[in-house]
C-alpha cells in the first residue's frame, strides 16, 4: 500500500501549488511539456457516477492498489480514497468554483487538478473534451468497437501531432488509462 501512495505522490509531485483553490480559474494541467489543459466544468460529464472503484496501476516499476468511492454529476465530483484495510487516505472535491484535496499522505504542493483532468479525459463528453484539447494543441480520437458482439468498448486517444500521449480503453467493467508521456498506467474496475 505504501508503494501506491508513493506512486501517487511521485505522479503529481512535478506540480507546485497549494491543494485548495477558491477560484473558477484553476491551475492548468500540463499534458505534455507545452500543452496546458484547462479543466472543464462538472456539467460536461458524460453520465452521472455513484460507485466504488478498485484502482490498480504502475508508475515505472512501482505498483499500487487503492479503493475509491466516486460521486460525480453535472454539479460536482467527489472522490474518497482508501487503502486495502479501508482506512481513508484522501478526499477530493471539485465544483465549478472550487477544488480541494485533503490527505495527510500528500505534500501541500500536490495539485489535485491532475486527478480531475484524468477523470475528465475518461468520463467527460467527447464533444466538450475535443475543443478543449484542440485549444492546447492536442487532438482527441474516439472509436467504438465490439457493438456487434454485444460488448461495447470505447477507445479514446489524446495525441500531440499524431503521436499518442494518453490512451483510454473503456468497457462496462473497467477503464484502462495509459499516459505515455508521464509513464504511468492504471485500471479502474467497477460497473460503468
């Protein structure tokens, strides 16, 4: 479990800001070293979520496991993170005018905008994401596969000059997120 927390700290430690922002203007998220993404409002979510998720992933050779409870709709995103024993390790709140992340395990310089951006790339409407990504010089490709076999898979690829930066594979049972630029991957398991 400690390796998972270390992973999350490393994943977001390249950012430098406080964990509370009381303004509708949030810190930009660097998808690449030049592409700065601005968070979209909660109203751009594809469908409401209220569910438990099992999170497993890797950053280089570091592996991690976490549990989370996610509540998201067109007004807010709430995430609560737990270790394998059910102990709370962090809470994130994102609304159109505020973002906060409270955790004793993360440094005060941690930027919760990075967690929110990853969530948006996975669960926000492509019609909202595509123009937002184009503003920072990136493109979004969305493909739907397997509709004939009854098993629907959505593939989202965020690219910089046709080079994949982020790839997201979504099914009804899991979401697999791969960030080629930053070298991390994780899988969310639940009922999507």
